[in-house]
C-alpha cells in the first residue's frame, strides 16, 4: 500500500506550495482559550472513564472480581509482579487502546493544554483504567504503552489537521472537518468555526485520491482493486520556506502528517493502512531569498528560493492490514522516538527529502506461525500467539522519501519498512513456558511514482510501481512473500 501513499503525496504536491493567506496571529495554529483547562480536562476524562467503567462492569463480572480485590493481588500489581502483556483480541489492542489514548489526548489538547501535559493526561487515564477499572485482570503493559504513545501521535496529527481546517475557511466543510479532527477544541472555540484576521496560514497539503491497482502476489496470484486514499501534511513553523536565514526552535507538532488508504476488491476490504507522524522538538535552519517580508503574499514568480533543513525528534504510528492469498499480514507499530530529518530546496526545481527512523513497539501477526503452526502443537507458547496468532515485539521502523517537482510533472521515490523481534517476558503464562519461541519479522516497501498536471487547478494524474517484501520467521521455520503493485490514480489537492 506504500505506492498509494507515495503517489497521493506526490499528486497533491502541485508546485509544492500551499496557499499563503492570512489567519490568526501570532501562532499559525491557535489553541482555544479555556478558563480552567486542568479542571475541565480532569472532568471530561473522568466522564469518559465513567462511561467505560459502566460498560466494563456490566460485561466483566465473573469469579475473578473477588481475587482481584484481595490485598495480595494489589501488592503484586503495585510492585509490577503482575504487569503482563495480555492476550486480548488483536484489534482491541491495536485499534481500541490507541483510539482511547487519542480521546484522552484530544480532551487535554482541546482544552488549551500543550502536547507534554496532554501526553501525561493520556498516560494517567490509561494507568487508571488498568489498575482501578480492570480490577479482575492483570495490568496490561502493552496497553500502558500503546494507549498514551499511540494516542499522542494520532491525537497531535488529527489536532493539527482540525485546527488548520478551522482557521483556513469558514464554510460548512471546514467547520465539519474541524469538528471531526479536533472536536473538543472546536466546541471550545467562541464563536464556533471563526476565522481570525491577520497572521499566516500554515504550509499545508491536503489530498483525496481514487484509482485502480493491479496487485501481483508471489509472481502468480493477480488481483484487481479499487484504491481510495486521503491525507495531509501540515507545517506550522511560521518561518518554513520563508525569506530569511538562521535557525529556529521546532515546537511539538509543527511537522505533522496523516494518511489513510484502503484497497477494495468486490465488496471486500483487502487492505488498509493508517499512518501518522509528528515531531516533538528540534531545529529548523533556512537560507531563502525573496522579495518582501514574511507577512507578504507573493505571487508564484516571486516565491522564495533557497534551502532549509529540519532535524528533530519524532514519533510515528502505523496500522497495516493486508489480505494475502494464504494469510493475513497484520502489523501495528508505534515509533516511540527517533530522528526526523527534512531537506527542502527551491530553485528551478523543488526538491524535498525526508528521512526518519524510530525505536518501535509493535504488535505483529506472525505469518510464519499461521503457516507452520503444526511445528509447535502441544507446546506452551506465548499466550497471544496461541490465541490470536500475534506477538509483541520491539524493533526499528524507518522511512525515506524524495520528491522532485518540475512543475507540470513530478517524481517520487520512497523506501520504508521495519524490523521486529519478539519480546519474551511478561507473558500471562510465563512460568509454564520452558523455551521461548523466538519470532522475527521484517517488511520492505519500495516505490517509484510519477504524476502530471495537464491543466491548471487541483486535478492530478499519476502512476506508481511498488515492490513489497515480507519475511516472517518462527525459530527455524519461515515465510517469504512478495507483492508488486501497479497503480493508476486521479487526485485532487487542496
């Protein structure tokens, strides 16, 4: 599915410039003003937890309640002896908990608190749930990682998109989009969906695409698919690609991107990918020359020329699902932290190079186990592997993207993927596992894309070729698979 993402990003890039129109000053993406932000954050998160607690109590009553309330059980929880990686359903852990963390984060962010405090609010909400709501269960270490970490990435990227939509127009579409992506902040705006005068609109790209894809698995199985995608890139650093020189601090969330795409064959969803990435801090160095100062609105012919670099610390979140001919490929990863780099240059050609690598926590569906499960029949293996075919892992996720924009045509090269190794501690059945079953996976996605703009305006046409290599190992057994995608699409950039 990477080909689709790379092509969408290239298609809506156009000349590489977002509209430069005025909005609220001094911050390109302003925060709502709330009289008592900590109080309202605590109350609203408390209401969310109360609703969840009522649901859990109605659906979780069994004989474990009495054991969970004993002092011995509490002591083991507080000393982390009973903190484990649970064996819940894959999507409960990979989707439900990150979305819960997003709700906590958005509540705090929407009440005017910063990213750091919002992360703490999400962490506290998750910890409270694990210890004081799910009393009959062991506290889940995976939930206490994915909920705040995944919630922070998804929450910040969606918050930035929602605030951009709220500030870039006053129509119904902008208002609805702002409410969808930053609901608490939109409710706290007075008046609702206002457009403040003055200042600068952040550099942004938004796009929607539809196309057809021909997927070839392992050189033999062919599938025709409909592909639909949307995404955004937003840079709220006010000096980005503006005339001037020097370096400035990069604040949390000032580089954010959000993408989602789906693949459909007939009435079935054959693939889905959700990706979010944001920077938490760094430095931006630029050397651009152009007419006017940074508050001017230059015509295209006078756009600044020069170069700029950003080096920062960032995080990412990815949820991938792909229906292969033999098995499903499922990986959810949160890049907990690592370097992010961008180089952009404008002359007769616009060039943007982005690099990132992060240490990651992941939930990996083992294709090796699903194809070779007979090798471990009768053995005590990891609980989530035995029950649902996945395992918890740590590893490295990486991405490298190069855009070259010549005006009427453009090119994109993209490489990304990850390496994952099983975590062999804190299983609910750890004491009965005599020999840890070592698992490891890797994914590689290579893409080459080209787009063209035959007429002026937001419409783009393009094509891409993507090569995917999947490798999955369980001790001495392995699964290897390849996929080639040939994609043609039409995109609209906003």
